[in-house]
């Protein structure tokens, strides 16, 4: 009989209606886990390569090419860089505000469903414990109705059926909590990449503009030096 109860159909049949609730929690949590895996996979990007490519365009004042490259970059890092490049004409302080606001808009997308996965991890064992307590109450009520006398096998079967929901609750809770920890770490790393990319983009744009503003004669000076160095050769 015990082997029959260990089969999935036996667990669902003997565990009571709360088993279906646990199955539903496991299904919904699995959907959220798969969705987060796809999100973080699409958001993967090498920030160093993106910043190197954007730096070449910004230093050449080719903001259209920089915007195109940022738009092609997947994930929130590219969107934050694109938001900064759209307003490259602003001063450093305003650019920082733009990047900060763009980053704040990306945080809810990054953290979406992570709290829900934690909710499943916390709710499943409580539902399992509730099912176990209800099963134990039913078992004791059955024993009491028989005048306090019951066969040992019947008592063992009743206790086993009552513990099914606790086992299933923990079986759902443990992987969901591990997934929550995994996605929380990935979300923090992605937010750090966004902050780093935003800071470097602002500095690149502002430093390039200030260099052009405060050193307008640099090209003419370098050209004059070349002409000056060429004159002695002509005299020779």
C-alpha cells in the first residue's frame, strides 16, 4: 500500500485538495522562473565592448552612429545608454539625471516576478503544513470514532497521507527559494552594470564636449606645428 501511495497519482489522491493548490503553485512558480531565465539571457551583454564602441563614435562626434549602436544593444544597458545619447547636448548634471531616471525605469523590469518566486517559496511549506495538520485532525477524529482502537497499519497510512502535503510543500519551496537567490544575484549584477555604463557614458559625452569647448585651437596649433617643422626641410 505504501508503494502505491508513493506514486504521483496516489500522492494527489491521498493528499487532499491542498495538493492541487501546491501543484498550482509549482506550475505558476515554474512559469515565472522560465520567464526570468529568458529575460536575463536576452539582457546578457559585454559592457566593456559596448562602451568601447560608443567611445569611438562619441570622440568623433558621430552621435547618430552611437545612437544606432546603442539601439542595437540588447537589454537595459543599451536602453540606458540610448537615453543618454538622445540628450547628449545637456550638461553633465542634467545627463546624470537622465541616466538615473532611465535606470530607475529599468529596475522594475529587472526585479519583476522575483518577489513572486519568493512568495511561492514561502507559501508552499505553509500550505503543506496546513494540509498535514488537517490530515492529522482527520486521523485523530477517525480513531476517536472507533472508540480509541485502531489497527497500526491504518494509523500509519493516515499519518503518511497527512504528511504528503508537507513533503510536497518543501519539495516546491526549496528549488523556488534557490531560484530566488539566483535571480536576486543576477538582478544586482545587472543593476551594477547599468550604473557603471551610465556613469561612463555621461563622462564620455561631457568630457568630449568640454574638450571641444575649452580647446578649440588644438587642431590649428597642431597644424601650425606641422607646418613649422616642414619649413626647415624646404629651406634645405
